[in-house]
C-alpha cells in the first residue's frame, strides 16, 4: 500500500508539472507564432509521496512550491512503473494502451487503488 501511495503522489506531481509547463509553453507559442518549446518530463521511481515536503530534499520542495501539484491520482494495481508512465505521457487509460501482456499489469478485472 505504501508503494502505491508514493507512486501515485509522484505521478500526480509530475503530471501536474508537465501540464502546467505545457500550458505555459502553448500560450507563448500561440501569441508569438513561433515553434513550440520542448517539455522535459522526469519520472523518478521509488519516490514516496511525503518526499515532496521533506526538509532534507529542498529540490522537491522547490518544485512543488514553484510548480504545480495534483491532489491525487489513481494508479493501476499492482503498481508498476511503465504502464503508469505510459498513461501519464499519453493521457490514456492503461486498458487502451497497446502493452505487451496487459493482463500482467491489469489482471482480469479493472482495479483502482483504494485511498
């Protein structure tokens, strides 16, 4: 349970960060007519939800303070990095993505992470 909570918090943070950067970049591009800037999305495996507020990790605190932070996300269960990352990047449900052996990630029934 702890791993799924940490992954969901990290995914929420990174998704919100990417969305805010993309929105800002798109507005500038539309106004100036230039080429769209690139967005870099960094996904870190194994970061717990409480790392974002940890005083010994000022980088996470600064990103959360100066960027955006989602309240929650619903990851697939069992928590697995790659399918969750594919969902974040594409915006699609894992069930709609073409993944090798999706039953490994999804099982026979859709599941949601209980909070």
